[in-house]
C-alpha cells in the first residue's frame, strides 16, 4: 500500500528529528569519551608520580576491579573478540569501559586513541549483531549469551587459543 503524501511528510519529519537527535547524542558521547581519556591520562600520571615503582593500569573508576586479577600479558596474543569472550565467561557482566580497562591491563595492544570505542564496536557489531554472542543489559553492562558461552568453550579447545594463552607468538594477532 503506497504512502499518502501526508503520511510520507510525517515520516520524513520524524526521521529528520530522530537523525538530528542521534547526531546530538553522538556528539555528547564523543565529548564525554574525550574527557574520560583525559581523566584516565591524568590519573595514570598522578599514580605513577605517587608510586613510580608500581605498574600502572588504566582505571576509569577506583571501584572497577577485575573479578580475577589478570596476568599482565594474558590477552597479549589474542583478538579483542576472543579476549572479551574469555573475560565475560569468567566474570560478571561488565560495562564497555570496564572491559576495555581489563583487556589493556591484561596485555591487549592497541594504537587506538580510545580503546573503549574499539571494544564497543566489537561488542555491538561483531559479537552482538553478527554472532549473537553477547547481550547488553538494561544497566548498560554486557554479558555472554548461550551462543557466546558455547563459542568460548569451543575456542578454548583450539591450538591457536591455547598457544595465545601460553604467550606463544606462533600465531599473529587475529
């Protein structure tokens, strides 16, 4: 059934309004993420100056601690997706920022200006939309779905994953 001109105009107005709001929210998020990056940098510098001998980790909140302290290099040779699957399989649900912080602390290497953006893209696009491995809870935290649990159980049996967990450089980052 074709749209009437009035209905089409109404849809176009609503679409324009939604697109405008989307753009506004996206700008607010970008500004907030830039501020978080600045704060993380300042906190890291201050912690290092207070205790130069301690290894520093990025922390967006002093209350954010991994459920199990990761070894410094646990995820150094794994993909972000595999690291997220493994982390969420071993812990309670986490926010994107918490996941990013823990992965960096556990050795994931990145050149991203804001690694949380990378983690967000992997979670929402690859893991949620393409593979249905995670779901976002109403509080914004992420948890594995049954499909995600099944995926990491299988991945953990592969030589590639086992090699990465041993820290071997047999395989390139994937």
